[in-house]
C-alpha cells in the first residue's frame, strides 16, 4: 500500500507592486515583491482520492496576496509574510501550516540635482531581500530573513595557502588574489508566538537587514582574508552579536574566479604575479563555500 508521506501546494511567482502616497509631502514609496504561498494540512485526499473539496484554489491564493497587500503594510517583508500565513491557517480549519516566501526587489530613489526625487526610482542591481516564514497552527511563526545576490569584489586583500596538496593538486598557493562572490546570507529568528509578537518586533527587522548587509560588506572589504571559510565565519559571529533575537546565521558564497593571463608569448609581456593587470573572469567551475553558525551553548553546571 502507498500513502502520502508529505504534501504541500500553492501559488508561486505572484508578482506584486505597491505604491504608498503621502498626500502632505507628495512623496511616493514603492515596493515590488515576488511571493510564493505553499499550504499544508488535511489535504491528502486531494492526491489519493481526487477529492477537491479540501483544495483552496491556487488562484484564490493569488487573489489573497493582492487583497492583503491592499489591506496591510507590505514592509517589512517579515510582517507581510506573517500576515499572509496567519490568514490562511485562521481562515481554513483544515490547513495547519502556511509556507510564505517574499522576495523584495530593489527600487532605489533617484537623486536629481542633489535632492531625492519624490516619485522616481532606479534598479541598482539584482540583489534582493528575501524572507521565508512558516506559520504553523498552534506552534507560532518561524522566520528566516536574508540577503541574496549581493555581488561584491575586491582586487586585493585575499589569500589562500596551506591547503592539502597531493597528486590531484594543481592549484598554486597565493598570498594576494582577487576575491569576488555573490552573497547569499540568511539569519533565522527565534520562534515568534504569533502575529502580535511579529508586530512588536517590526523595528528590529529593517535594523537587522541593514546591520547584516553592513557587516558583510565591511568585513569583506577590510579583512585580509586568509580564506572564504574564515571570513564568512567572522561575518556570522558579528551578526549574532548585533542581533540578539537571531538564533543562527548562514552564508553560501560562490568563489567567482579571475585568472591571470600569461602574455609572455607576445613580445615577452609580463602579466603574472606582481605584474598581473589583465585577468580572465571565469563563469565556472567555481568554488562554493557554505556555513551555518549558531550561538554557543553554555556548558551545563554539574
């Protein structure tokens, strides 16, 4: 006999744009998001017996996203995700968990003649602010916030040596190299008891995102990095110190390589080592380094 081990379903790639207008100042603020909703609960019969009576149509989920965006604030995204998920588990008795993902796309206000423009914006990169929230009936709200697609590079201040060398090794040791990566960083908050607890923490979400972004860039820029592993570990520790409500921090960093080009074949041109100025950016293969760092548990007293 076969049985459903786990199941969820929903609506993905719901694109939402909201504009908020300040009638007094004439300033407008815009937010663009891509939302995913996945529901869990007593829905097995929709798979095993073609029983659609337990199915909340995914089109209804899409409409709910639009309506809730009209009725409630969409920032910070941690709040909007919690509002959406709470709606689904409270509205439909047979739904026990709602998994909500909100990806916020960048729109940065233009500065014209030295002044911020009231209603014009530009997209300054592919970086997004991502939030994943799991809202479980009777079990609170778990939220993971994150930074995705922050592309950074420094032309010096990175090294890598002392690694395992054997018959498979061709990589030379280096004491000065280009370091570039696409930052994927996330931090998981302590479980919130419910929507009211999330609302009480509203000021903390933007502050944590700004802090994590600043820590990432400052550490990346200023440290003479002995390895990506060590640098990302230091970033995690700094974020844990800056945001006491966070339980874990994780990074996933691809190592985007820039290789020296030997030009000695052309009139003896020197372009390696200390003479290197022209490099070949690589699309792959690339290193991929990941880590999750949690708060140290105090040793139990005997």
